[in-house]
């Protein structure tokens, strides 16, 4: 996969790129639908006059801004699985981004979970990665096909640890 990112190390290649599941749009979609229903209600109750027109235009602009903001977050909220580490890029609005990473050879456990009817029906959930540090873990939220992604991570962890074992410590 030819995907490059800021902070990429020499020889590091992105092997899997994971976006959050589209069901993350459910609650914001309902909120935006309500925002768009307000102008309809204003029009039905008050007709078109100067004041209702201002409110209708304001709510339509607000609704469009909500759609653009959600799309921006979705397109920039990703998880990268490289040949060296796992990066979670969590976009919150336009001006807040949180990046967490875990080295593949430091990950001790990868566990996935689905909770509730929506996650079960639409096959998405969270993946929790426990690293060698007792207080450090990374949670990948709303990942589509969490079992498959967890298995990909586990496969890469095992292959990284086999490569990094000294020759005298090879398992028999």
C-alpha cells in the first residue's frame, strides 16, 4: 500500500489502513436531521417572512457545517498498521488531533470487543492493545470487522517477535 504520513520512519511501510465504521454517522446524522427539520417547521408554522427566513438560512448553514465537520473527522480519523508499529489518529473537530502509537514488538495482547445490537449487527467494535508498560494501552474505536483486524495485528505481532528473537533463544 502506497500511503505516506508525517513522521514515517525510514523503511516503514503502511500495510493496513483502517477507517472508522460508517455507523459512526448515526448519532450525528440524527442531530443533523433535526437541525434540517427546524427550518421546515419554521416554514410550515410562520411561512416566509424576514425573521423566519433568517432562521431558516441560519439552520441550513448550521446543518451543512455539521455535515462538513463530520466528514472531515471521518476522513482524518484513521488507524495505520505498519511493518513497525500501529498508529491511531483520532481527529476531534478541525483543530484537535490525538495520535497514539504502539510498537509491534512491545504489544503483548490484542483484544477486540463488540458491545450492543448495533455493533453486533453491523460488525464493528473496539480493539484494545496492551503494551509492555503496565499503564499503557491503545484503544482503536469503531473499527469495522474487528475480529479480522485483530487477527491481522496479532499476525504482525507474532512475525515481528519471531524476527527479533536472538538466535540462541529460538523456540524448539
